């Protein structure tokens, strides 16, 4: 069979088969890599604060490798642009988030970013001055002074249809930056920050007071998830690679068996030809012998044996 495999056509076919099998193996490796490619980033990455202006740009969608990141920026909070976001859970209790617009020092085109800075158990009837007083009493800071805000960057949620923005106090069901752009009439980042601390002159301050709590959002879990569909595709490509090599072997084997069969037929034909040739020669010898005997009788008048 080795002699059959060394035929030029099968060597060429083997080279083509190896090229195809190599491509399938590369696809197998790629599918295995994709099965664990989209994974939550490690806490060592997300929990190390980075500058918001260096991590995320306004006017673009937030990518998965940008979300859930602890960021910091310097700015002031605008109590006039504040909404209450419904159905927010804190330690098992359902309440609302207080979300205000904050300017970002160094942001292009003076884009602001919404920050969720307080959790309240139920809706409050509060105007701008009351929101300001609530923030200042719970943090001990003046709302109009620049402060360094630390928090987690979260992508904006989808807008809620049929939301009445003309009621007071302003409230929404979802924290949608696209909705807040129209409500506040100012350019915003496509995401928001869940504020954890406010730092002024090196001193950290948190929201804590009667009827209000700070907003807590835990980081995404680090557990790696496997995309089993990609694993299935990887196994499938590997099977294709093995099958391509099997096809080459099967073609070589069929050619070898064909050669073997032809050799057997040639041998049988040779044996059959020899038998026929031997019979022909015997018949020829018999006829020559009969002719010689007849000639002998005609000449001597008797059989050769007498």
C-alpha cells in the first residue's frame, strides 16, 4: 500500500489534504479561544480606579471592556437636573435612586455624566433647594464645590416608553442616558456612574443620613463562562480535519485494492491462457501425430506400430 501512496497523484492529494486539515485545526483553535473570549474582567482590573476621561469617551457606545470599571473624575453636581429612578434595590428593599447631572473636568465638548448618588426608600417631593440640602446634610459637602467623585461606570439602560416627564418630582423607570439628554437638554456620556465616595481636600465623604443611603453596586462576578456552542463548533472542525485525512486514506486504499484486483485478474487470465495454450498445443501435437501416422501407412502400407 505504501507504493500506492507514493504515486505522484496521491502525494499531491496528500499535500492538499494536509493544507485543508491544517485550516480546520486552526478553526478548531479559534473556536476554543472564542468559547472563553467574552469574559468578565478580573476584579484587579475593574476595582483599580482610572480617570473617566482617559477610560471612556462621550458620544460613543460603551464596550464590554469599559463597563463595570471604577473611575474617578473632578466635577460639581447640578441639583437642578435630578431625577428619581424607580425600582432600585438596596439590601432587599425596593426604593429609588437619586440621579443628578455632574460636569466632568476635562471632558470634550463639556459633556456631563449622570451620577447615582443616593438611595431613598420612597419617592420624595423635593425641589432643587431641598435636593441640595439633602446631599449636603448626608455628605457634609457643598454641592456646588468641585469634588473628586469615585464610582462604578455602568452602561445606560433602555428608555421607557410613555414616560411623563412633566410631573414633579421628575422620575423615570429606567436610567436611560438617551432619555436624560432630552430631559436635561445637555450633552451626556452614554453611561452613568454609581458614586461611592466624594473626596475634597484629601478627605473622603459618603452619603449617609436619615432616610437616605449610599448606592451600592457590586462588581460583576469573575466566574468564567464557557460558550458551549463554540466548543461544539471546535469539535466539529476537528472532526472535519480527521475526516479529510480519512478520505485521503480511503482513496489510496481503494486505488491499492483496485491494483490488487487487477493483479489477481491478470494472474487468473494468465493461468487461463496457459491452460488454453497447453490444450491447443496438445491438440496440435495430436493432429500432427495423426497426420504422420497416416503418411506412414500410405507409404509403407501398414501402421507404424507393426
